C-alpha cells in the first residue's frame, strides 16, 4: 500500500511515499552529535547536547527534564514547557575555543546588504527513485526600515527579501511538464525576519502566477535558509568553540522544537568553518503534513528529523559563503485497524550552497 498525491512530483520537489509495514521493534537512531568530553563544556550545555543528540526509540524510558522525548514526540504540554511558541532562540555557549578568537556575530544584516547565491537541492523520498536535483539562483537583500527607530531603542528585526532569478532541473531527460513547472518558480519572492542575535523567523512567500502546484519546492528553499541562518555568541570564539541553540520552528509545515549543536572547526579573521548538527522533535502526535492524501493516517507514532552539515562563513556576515547539508526526516504513522501496522514517510535531501565571497 502506498500513499500518492495527484502529481508525479507531489509536494512540489518532494515525492511522498509511505509503505505499510507491520510494527517492528525500533532501532535506535545514531546520535546527531556527541558530547566532546575533551572540550570545556559546562554541565548545563553538556546535558542539552546529550539530550539533543541521543537516539530515540519507541521503547525509550519516560523522559524527564532535559531529556529527549520518547519516540521523538513531546507529551502534551511538554514542548511549551521546553520552548514556548514565540520565545526567541536560546543560545548556550559551552566553550569559547582556543586562541586566537574572532568575533563571529551578532550576524544581523545591515539594511542595504545584498548578495546572490546558487543552491543545488537534491531530494529523495522513495528508495526506488533517484534524488531529484533542482538548482535555484537567488538574490538576497536586507531591506531598509520604513520608519526611523526611536532614540535609544534596541535594534529591531531586519527584513530579508529573497528573489528567485531562475530555477531549473539539475538532470536531463525528465518530463517537459516537470521542467516547465520548475521554471515557473522564477520570480518567486520570499521574506523573513532576522533579529539582533541573528535568529530568523516569520518566513513568508508569494508564488509566481501559474506555479501553485510547485508550492512545496519552496519548502526546501525556506528550510535551507532557516538552517544556515544562525545566532552567534556575543563574545569572540576560536577553534573548538561549541554552543547549543534551542528554538521553536516549523519544517514542511510541522511545529517542531529544534536543537542545533555548532562547533568551530577552523577560524581566521577572513573565514570560519562550522559543523552544525541539528535535531528536531515533534511537539505533538498529530502529523498534519500538507500534501498527504485525505485517507492517509495522521497519528504520529515515531518521529526523527536531523541535519548534519558544514558551513564556511565570513565573520559578521548574515549568510555563509558556502556549505553542504544532509537532512533526513522519518515519520511513522499509525494505521487504522487492529493489526497495529504503520505507514512510513521518509524524506532525504542534500543541499550545496554558494553565496560567493560577499
């Protein structure tokens, strides 16, 4: 049994495939990140790192404060206690790293900042089909505020405007109809807010005329921007520095609590190489993933979402110069009936981005 939506490319750039299977004992997932015992990490951050990186299975013991929720799903009210909606991201610095140290942030862009970039996105949601690569050419600008801030007022959020100058398939031989749908994404407009600490929020977009059936291509682009827009420590950091960012955000329309473990691998006055491990947890067992057929189940049994990547950035810049990300989302859904079967949705993606030397 397989779930399908009407298009060959359901969810835009995603092919959603759910295979029904009998319930099997879960295999704990490999940790997204581990606690570096050699690093100077304070106990609070070490606990957060362990919680965010621990493998989670359906038979996990009940979670306590600071522990990952069983099966990757928060109990009712648990997500609001951990990270209420609307609360700004929390950054916990575990180690400042070795000398020499460089000030990386805050990375809030200054009004008037402009850059261009290329994102190569490959998405696979069916093991029987290869990943679908799409190349986005985008321009990014920090808009000037419409009014003047009051004297002495703290800096407010800056609006980032993103425009897609072109979108094309990264492989030949696919149906012309598909190529035409992807090409319609040219002209796409996207905006989001960046706070003083570099945290991004409030993503919104306006699709070009005739591109409604490729709406979910935009989800891949939006999530990539969310993954690479990072709050930075207020103090200078050096090689080996490590910090944790906890936030409440959405991915593919889902409400999630996210933990990011960031570590400085190399750093100089000109550039810094960061490794970023991201782990996300569902805030409830209701799985309202847009694009599922009406008869698909919506009761979430297990959830796993993680991203590993490396980013190269210029200190003080709001976007990385380059980077590579690999993401995996797996959701097990309870099927109706006495046999306790489960439907599985799995999405994997690879993204390479290049914003040049801005």
